[in-house]
């Protein structure tokens, strides 16, 4: 139990009705989870408005309501706190409730359109190999040292973040690496946390269904760095045109990395093969099993961050050479028929372009590159034709298919994609709505030495259709089909 006034520290309050000296059990923003003496935080979400469930929350036992607009009918014995921003209030209250667990470890946030999962996951791997207890908050999973928990969002809600950070404190975790998505930053989920550092990967077309304009999307990312404290570091990619923008107003110590421009940490690609990359990193040579120029940036980011966090240079180089690729990120295998298959999460135009250009820079051109790709439903529609344009321009054959159609008609999504295909590339394309059938067709089309890229879902082990999630693992499915063809 906590005293209400103690968990309201730093919350911007407009009005209070009732006592703040009462004891509260826990904080909830989902009215379905309310129990006796809980605090209910009413949040105006994109799909539902928590203010509609205030009465239900009180009936179920809430003794405190935090909201942006006080209800017309106030119940005796219930404390009402009117706040400026419910999301922000929840973040500070969660940090207060769990006694600021982020202050007891070194928390590093990674933001950008692409690379967040790879950078956080590789930093987790690296520091584990260095002998530390480490935490991870990522799209793929949540790790509390050696214990794995399921992830549901790129950046979890404030309560979940602080709950897991408290678990990390209990386990003696020293470092935690966290993805900071634009949604999470905009919805104040990172408020109330003490960051030791922030890393900017890159910025390209994504989430414009949510942010409306690219400038807003950029400025939300920038606000994360604006909020870093003086004793933190801000580490930014100088080859991205927004790299300097991220550093403009930050109080943190500024550091940069790049392949092309002058920076504190620089790298040059010496060799780029399906087996890995040979890099010249500052003055040292490094071999890594990671593949492609986009991963050269990721390696730079983790090398620089590890050094800024106190690891020795030689140890960092050794550990990077031992790192394994992240699930669903340029994850590849070669079948007995010598067909190379790559499964990648690329679900933005820039990410898809990076993956296809990487494949084309490595391949001999004596083989066919067959790409299977779709776009998500109920998401930014403007990127659909761009994705199709890139896939058809940079592949020998393309199969347009379903990704996670969600509530949309998958055929409509594919029609939106097809609008981006230039006339000379139409003959390369094929549309198959059923993703399983699309993957099977790609396997049947492929011959020895050909390359199949299955893009968009990567690590995901489900497909979301009409509100239901069905088991679906691109990597496992393509392996099964290629094995069947060998018989």
C-alpha cells in the first residue's frame, strides 16, 4: 500500500476533490483490472476513452480517480485528481509507486525508425557476455537478466516499464537497454525515468497514420533527447540528415557516429558478404557475423555506447565478433537445394530498401532475387505504394501478399501497394493474398542459388486478421516448404 499524496509527486494537478492522505493499493489504467482501493487513471486513447469507465472503476473498488476532466457526478468517499495530461501523470505516478527503479541502474534508450530492436538486443547480448546482469525492453521480448517475458508493445506502458525495472533492481541488474518508440515518447511512457544515455539510429517514413506529418514524427523523437539530463550521453547518427537535429537542445553530453561523415566513432566497410562484415572501426579491424551496411551502423552504435558506458575498447571488439544476429533481422539459411532464404522485419520503405540493396551488393547477379512482401492493415497507407515500388525495382520477382491485415481487406491493401509499381516492373509482380501460399509459391519458383526475401514480419510468430491472432512464423514456414520440395 502507498499513500496517495506520495505517488502524486511531480504530477501537474489542476484540481483535487477529496483527500490525498488515503492509502491506495495499486495503479491501473485498465478499468477491467480494478480492485479494492486502487487508483484508476482515465486515459484518452486512440481507440477508447478511459473517462467513459470512471463509474465502472469506482463500482469495482477504485478509491481514487485521476482524469483530465472531472465527471459531472462525484461520488462521496472517492478522491478525484484532475490533471493536465493523464499519460504524463501515469508515468510519474508509476515511477513514484515503484520507488524510481530507473535510478538504480544504467538505463539507455534507443530511438529511430529502424534498428531499435537490433541495437538494444545486441547491447543486451554484449553486456551479458561481458559478465554483467542486464535488462532488455524490446519489441521482441523483455529480459530481466536471464528470465524472459513476453513483449506486447515496442515501448510498454509506464506501469509495465517500472514494474520490470523494479524486478531488475531485485535481480541486481546493472544495465538496461530499452526501445523508445515515437508512440511511447508521445504518450509520455518514458517520462519519470532516469536515462543514462540515448541513441538515435535514423529517421525515415513511418507511423504517419499516428503523427500526421513527418515534422511531428521527427520532433517527437527529438523530445526524447531534449529531456535527457546533463550527466547522460546523447549518441547520434551523423549520416542521417536529422542526426544533428536530435542533439540541438539536449543538455546531455553529445557524441556522434557515421560511415560517411566526420564523427566521434567512424567505420569503413572493408568486406560485405552473406557470412558477415569486415569493418575498420576507428583504427581497429573487426569481423562481425552481422550483414549489410545498415548493420555497420548498428555495430557502430553498440561499439560507441559500450565505450561510453565504460567498457574497454579491446574487450568491446572481441565481444562484438561473438554476437549472434537478432531473431527476424536478416535471419537467413541456405537449403540443401542451395536456395538462400532471408527473413527480415523490414516494414518501412527505408528498411526494405536497405535490405534489398544489401542483398544486391552481395549477390553475383547470376541468380534470381524473389521478394515476398505485404503491408499492415490499419496503419499508414501512404507507405504502401512506396514499399511496392522499392520491392519491384530492386527484385527480379515480387509476390505481394498479406502482412497483418487487421481489420482491413487484404486485397485492398495489395491494390494500394500495386499503385506504386512502375509499368516496366509489372511483369515481375504477382499478388497472392494468402501469405502461406505466397511463401510456398516463392519456394516453388526458386531454383538453386536463388535468393528468397520474406519481408515485413520478421520475429513475429502470428498473423493478425479481424481481431484474432493466428500462429504464423515466416522463418519456420519457409523452412518447412523448402524441406518438402527436397523430397
